[in-house]
C-alpha cells in the first residue's frame, strides 16, 4: 500500500526545498519560469511526499534546456509521455529528491499549473482529490497514477478554455 502523508507532515519541508531549488535553477536557466506544482503546492493536499516543479521555457529553448539539465545530473523519466514540448526529469542521486517537468510555454502541458490553480481556488476540490488518492493508495503504482489522471482530466475539462499564452479566454 502506498504511504500518503498529510500536508502538515511534508509541505513545510518541501516548500523550503522548492525555494532553494527554484533559485538554483533560475541561476542556471535565467529565461525559465519555475513553478511549484503537484500536491506539495496545494495547502491541505495529501501526497506521497514528493516535490514536483515545472520549468516553463520557450519551445525554441526546450531541447537545449533538457540537455543543460541532463548535464547537471538529472535523468530522464522512463515510461512517461515525452514530446518536443514536455520532458520529465528526476533529480540525480546526489540532489535532494524532486522531479522537473520541462514544459514549453503556451503548450497544453501548462495544464500542470491550471490544475494546481483549480485546487488552490477550491478547497472542496482538494478534498475530492485527496479522496481519490486515498481510495487508490492500495493499488499498484500504475493504477494509482491512472486514478489520479482520470480525476485531473475531469477537472481540466471543466475549466474555461485558455489561449495560447495560457490565459483564460
């Protein structure tokens, strides 16, 4: 069974880790926008206790950004969606635990921020998301991710459409 932590158990430490890593990444990638995403960015959200960050860059700089991060010791996440506008990286063994979603600005993958913002705006939605995770916590990792993905998609489908710049239309 997957262990889930209450927000109080993990969020303070991960918030500080996010700030430290964001500042470090911005020195390396001054053109990037670094966003705290995932459950650790949402007050009251339960989690496995991991830190997810989105590194939003212009599409023209996406491949070079991924290469720069690989040279810094990040590793590409296997068995996940990979496109010219999205690449998921994991921290190297010598780094504090975290994952980076390298996202092309204006792409559909800015949904990481749209979902986070929907949760931030609606505490009842956070409770629904927590319930989905708790109900799926006994499942294998792939089924747990599928349950979360289904919920996330249902939330995103209810949100207003966005323009290319990611602003509500």
